[in-house]
C-alpha cells in the first residue's frame, strides 16, 4: 500500500492533473490505510498526538482537519517501514525510475525550442526535480548507470533548487570519499539539521532586508535564464511568505496551527495563494509548530548509524526542506526518505 502511494506521488503532478484516476487513487489509499490501522492498531506516538490535535482543532476552531488523520495514517506506515522493509527495494526503484524517466523525458522533449532558446514547460519543475533527485541519488548509491540520466533530467527541469541541491550533495559526497577513515557520530545529524532550520529563518529576513528596494516586475523565468536570476519576484514572494509563517507563531498556533484559510499568504498576493515554501513552517501553519518539531525528530530517525554514508543525502534533503518545503507531500517525503536510506545502507561501498 505504501509503495503504491509513493509511485502515485512521484509521477509528475502536471501529468496527474489531467487524469481523475490519480485523485481517486489517493482517496483509495486513505480508506485502505484506515482499514489497515483498524486491523493492526499499533499506533505510533506521533499518530496519537495528531489525533489529539485533530480533536482539539475541532473543539477550538470548529474545523474538521482531515489532514491530521491523513498524516497520522502515513506515520503508521512510516513506523512500520523503519522497522522492516521488503527485500525487493531495487525492483521497486527500477519500476518507479523508468516510469518517471519516460514521463519527464516526454515533457522535456516537448519543451525544446531550437535554435534560439531552450524553454522549459515542465509543470511543477521544482517538485519534478525534487522527486527526480530521490530516484537519482538512490540509483547513484546502487551504482546504476540510470542515475546520470536522472541527474540530467533534473537539470533539464531548469529548477535552480535542483542544481543548488545537487552541488551540495556532491560537495558532501566528495568530502565523504576523501575522509573514509573518519566516521560521523549519530548526534551530528540533529546538530546539523536544527541549526540549519533556524538559520533559514534569518536568511529570509536577510533577503528582504538587503533586496527590499528592488523593483521586482513579476516575470516567470524560463529556460536557461532561470540559472542566472536569483533576485526575482519568485524568490521575493517566497521570503515574504516564509516571514509571514514565522510571525504567525503564538501560544495557540504552536499547538493548533492557523484556522483554515486564515494564513496571510493566502490573501496578500493578487491571484496567488501561497503557503511557506519551507517544510517545518508549512507544517506549523497547517498543524502547529509542535507537530512540526515532532515531524523533524521523526524525519531524522532513518539517519541513525552509518551517518557518513547517509550524510550527503541528508544535506540534499535539508536544502529542499528550507527552500521548497514539499507542502502537500510532507508525508511522502518520510516514506521516500526511509526507502532511499535503506537502499543506501544496503548498497556496496560507492566508488
């Protein structure tokens, strides 16, 4: 069931939006997960916490927060996967990878406009690059040649975040290969993770402070020009919305998040409805900062033991968490993470 859900979500959303079957499959998962929970009522702490917060939100906000139940069900699957995964991981990744390659390659070919320009028309290029990265890194650690095709496809999305995250990944991978004899202690993962999450808030404020006087004319950058423009309206909007998320933290929202539809970013920009592009901040807005903190703790669970081998992947994930925040995919991030980590630790030494 969990593998089916992962396969659904790694298919580009721009492709899924054209077919009702994918929406129906997600609803089918939710029902199946609930029936699974009734059969095996082993409930992780975070799932229980989310259920309590679901009741609290119903009481205080008079809202039925179905997202609480959905994420709680995902944590049940996640906990089971942490304890035991099937042995045929490589076959699963092979099917997912080639499915994704075919769909993304088809979209990319249609985007070429030679000889003058190369424009990308891939929908959700950042999310597409995000899922390509999961598949590429898994294939890289398994020494599969398809990893280079996946890395190339990721670059062809023209996602600036994909390129930046890829550079970070190979920077730490290079350091790992140069220091084979030194091992990172397990406590280094949270020491790296939490300070970077906090520093990202300062980055958003700094961006707004330094570039507040720039007259941004909103123009969605296309093709190769995306790699040469960091000071644009898109990044300015992200910084503003992230700051709105930070400034919405108070004793009530710490536990319950914000009432549905009340977040300032949904109303501040004409024609746009924006949540923070930051995993922990969007979790705070929707569920409360308490849930976001426990999510971060749960997210780090697969990185215990053999941290050297996993650290470049962790650094790659952190880049996406603080600059994209895969909002509607937060639960899927956990499932994909544990899949890739288990694949990394079961692989032979790379290079």
